[in-house]
C-alpha cells in the first residue's frame, strides 16, 4: 500500500461543488471599477501572464482539486467504517508494547553485562530477568499480530479497495494537471487563491478578469519554481500537513480560499498502522 502525505488546504471543494469559484455561482459582486477589484484582478492578470496560465486552466485546477478532495473523503470514511475500531484497539496494544518493551531491552543489556563479567550468578539472574520480560511482552505481541491480520482483511473489502483505486486515479489526475501546467504546489496555491479573491471582488471570471489600465500599479508575482521534469508522477516529499498548518497559523498563507489545491492521504489508516507495526501492512 502506498503511503502518501496528506496536504489538504482548508475549504478545498466547498465553492466548486456549490457553484462558486469562477463557475458563475452567486458571489459578493463588486463593480469592476471598484479599486479593490481593479487592483486584485490586475495582480491576477499579471500573475497569469508570468506563469503562462489561462483562467480556464485555473478553473480546471480547482475542479480537479475538488474531485480529489471528494475521493479522499469517501476513501477515508470507508476505511474508518471498515477498520476504525480495529485501529483504535491496535493503538491500545501499541501503547502497552511501548510500556513493556523497555523492560525487555534492560534485561537484554543486563545479560550482556553479566556475560561479560563471567559471573555465573549474575548471568543466571539476568537470564531469569530476560525470561520474565519476554513472557510479559509475548501476549502483547500476539494480540498485535491478530489485530494486524484483522486490519488486513478489513482493508481488503471490495468497497474499500475500489475507493482506494478512485483516490489513486484522482490524485494522479491532479498531479498530472499541475505538473503539466509547469506549476509547483505553492504556485498552484497562489493562482487559485488569487482567482478566488477576484471572483469575490469582481464577480464571475468565466470570460477572464477585467482588463487593468496600463498605468495601474500591479505587484510583481513571486518567482516560479522550476517545473518538474517530465516522467512518472511522484509525490513531493517536502509537502506535509505541518507546513500547511504552520503557514496558515502565522498568516503567511493568505486568505482561506474555497477552491485551494488539495491532496491526499492514500493510506490514512493503513499507513498509520504500518508505522505502528514492526512488520507493516502490505
């Protein structure tokens, strides 16, 4: 099972599914000569030109993001229904293992020291200590193995597997679109976020943003990261929820937008279980 880092930005699908982002749905429309509209749409136009991206591409990016977020939600719900209770039980067993294992490690170390000393009495005592530690840990390990087997069966249910395949396909489509546009994740986030701001200020952008007078000052876009090389789509290991959350917490992520790029935990429960186990969940 492939474990993929989840990086879901707040409000990923709400506006698109509700007829929002640039799809002609209701919006708080401002006149196109409103200063805020002119400034924001001008910045958006400038950024589109710098990236070589059309409004239609940004709309497609938002729609694909929403589809991926929906696939993630469905897969997560099915996994939780199938294996949530088992995973909770495994968490309890895992904590018991954490509590019992230090005694085993200490007993093993005591035996090594005793053997190095050559003291027969010390060796015998250390062996007894090790036997007791192993006996205490054995039922915990057996219960963990049983739960892992049960999890494997639960996560192999046809509906869970089907939702996993749908999630894989949605994620692949989103990554293919993003990389095909030559965008890194930050650039995609910026574009969709700006588009959402313009929609709120200026109305529907189906026909493109308002044209800004040549004399209107426009902030220059941030440099674009080098587009990824062509080849198989892969997950950027640098993306994680921690960075997304920290950016939002310190105010560097900009306004929360309802069409932001989102993906995905392909193994939300399976991956977490694998990290907790010694053998992993294939």
